[in-house]
């Protein structure tokens, strides 16, 4: 992963490195771990850890459209908003703004 800080955002990768349906885990300079999701032409970012079972969504999650499922207990979240959609998950994921500039993907934090 290449990383070039610019204020409160960090360059993560190039958009062509993320294919439709991919989930990529990355560490931000401040220590937060985020999951990046590609849905169509849009890239979303949330915290990487399921709010119910402490599982890594980038390592064990399954993405279907705008919904990521935690494989530990099968709870789901909307990657656009972080909203918890199904039980046992009830606490939303933190979301992060994503910017794509000249093909480079930046996460704002």
C-alpha cells in the first residue's frame, strides 16, 4: 500500500486496484483500521471491525451490493451509511469520506 498524507486525508491506492465487490483493509496513519468497498464505480470506507463480534470485515466479510455481512454471526451493514441492518448487529459502523482524484483513492479521517 502506498500512503501519502495530505492534511486529514491519506492516499490509499489507485482506484483500478479495487475491483467490483472487493473489500480491502488498510491502516490509517492515526491507527484506525478501515475497510474499503467497491460497489460499481463508487468506493466506500467504514471501520473494519464489526460492532458486534470484533471480526475484521475486510478479512472475513462478504459484500453483496451495498451490504457487507460479517461472517461470524451473519449481521449486516450498509456500506454507504454504516447502518446496522440485521441482528445481532445494532450499532452502526463508523464511515469515512472517500475521494477519488485522478484515479487515486483518498480516505479522509
